C-alpha cells in the first residue's frame, strides 16, 4: 500500500474545523483540537507524508500552527503521546 499523497479532507471537514476553531483571539476549544488531531492521525495511518504541511495548506494555516495544535491536544490529554 502506497498511501495517500495528502489527507482525505473534504470541504465540509474544512468548514467544520474553521467553525470549531472560532475566532483566532479566543482560547482554542477542545472540540477543534480533537477533530484536527483525528484528521492528522488518520492521514498518518493512510500513509500521508508530512500531514501537518498538507493540513496547514488546506486550512489556511502555517505548518507550525498545526503542529502547535497537535502539541496542545497532547498536553490537554485529548490524544495519546506518540
């Protein structure tokens, strides 16, 4: 199995993530972190190389932001440390 070249993320998924995140000035909601982490981990499972970069591109974020959100999810105990 060769995997995917980018995450399997639909326009609906992107809209949902933006809505869950809310204003950038507000605290990052757990619901957003869980959904983002789910997409990130599924992309890794599917064999996507560098899912952080691909998710960042699709969501209009920086790769650093995506990785920071993943770190936040781990620190809050929302996902297991890998």
